[in-house]
C-alpha cells in the first residue's frame, strides 16, 4: 500500500508562505494562517500528514489526517 506524501507549509525567501507536496510548491499565500487553512483542507482530503514549519525552517507542528500509527485510538487498539 502506497502512502500519500506529507504536505508542508514553509516560509519562502521572498516572504510568502508556500505549501509543498513532495517538495513541489502547489500554492503561495501572504500569511501563514491562510496557507495553513488551505493545506489542512488538502491534507484531510488526501488522508495524510500536514507539517507546519517555523520561520527558521524547523517543523513546529504536525497534524495527521490519516492512519496515524501513534494516535491514541490506534495505540488503544494495539494494547487490547
């Protein structure tokens, strides 16, 4: 089974916030909040993870919209 690639929201050198899929820019936004809202919609639809980067480029937060092996529901099921 092939998994969907993560989507990333990153800050661009030019000052915009860019959403990337497999390293390819798919949308540009003036604000981080707008970029996050758009990528969240796509990540949910694709059932994948959304990585949100800080200005420094580090991942500041990750949200999973798919089969997250570390989710509380999955861990509870494994412990039964």
